[in-house]
C-alpha cells in the first residue's frame, strides 16, 4: 500500500512520457508488494506452527479442540484469500497496454 501512496505522490511531481506509464508502474508496484506479502506469509506460517505446539500442550481437551478448530478455520481463510489474490494478480499484466 505504501508503494501505491508513493506512486500517487510521484505522479503529482512528474509527468510521465507515456500516458500508460502510470498503469504499468502501478501494476509493477502491486506485483512487488505481492512478492513481499508472500515472504511475510511464509514467516507467518512459522508462527502458526509454533501456535500448534502450544495448543498441543494444553491440558484441557475441550479447549485444545476448540483452539485447533479455530486455527484450522483461520488457515483455510488465509489460504483462500491468498489463492484469490494470486488469481487477481495474474490478471494485472493483461490490463497493461502494449508499447
């Protein structure tokens, strides 16, 4: 998001040579941010693994089962969101005009 804000600020200062340059730059920034998001999600996954170990150590079976179920739902929601984001990002290059 900060890349997009910087892009908007940059647009006010510089007039691009190509009117389609703004769109191309925005798509490139989004793709870069997506790669950054992928790295952050990988790190986040390690935190999920650590939480699994903590939940496994809980003594109360009902609490343990409730936590495991909630974590599984969160993982599924995250996986679905990542999939949808990836699918939408794949559409971006087709928005960029040629030349």
